[in-house]
C-alpha cells in the first residue's frame, strides 16, 4: 500500500513539474509575441508620422523596416482619413472639436 501511495505521489510530482514547465513555455512565448507586436505598432506610429511630414517612402522603409507594400497601404489609409477629415471640416464637424 505504501509503495503504491509513494508511486502516486511521484506521478503527481512529475505531472506538476510538467505543467509548470509548460506554463513557463507559454508565458515566454506570449511575452515574445507581445514584444513583437509592440515593435510593429511603434514602427507603424513612426511611419505615420514620417508620412505626415512628407518623407519619401524609401527613407521610411529604411528607418522602420516596414515593406513598401505596408507603407503604400498605410499611405492610402492616411489619405482616405485626410479626405474624411477635410469633408467634416468643410461641414463644420471637425472631429477634434467639441
């Protein structure tokens, strides 16, 4: 009986350690993914700002590491947003005024 209990305790301990290792692996993977997403968001912020100052796409690519395609898409979104804001201002509905 004692031997069976001892084996059961060992199995529980092994299972507990396996769960702990897996939890740590998932934590580290999540942390890595969060850093990657944060860097990507920061690159997009920098690119948006550089586009607003009229910087050339090649320069923005060099500084941010974003692809030309991503920058063209970002520029298209920025232009669409500018057109929308321009229409709202002409109607007296500026998006930042209350």
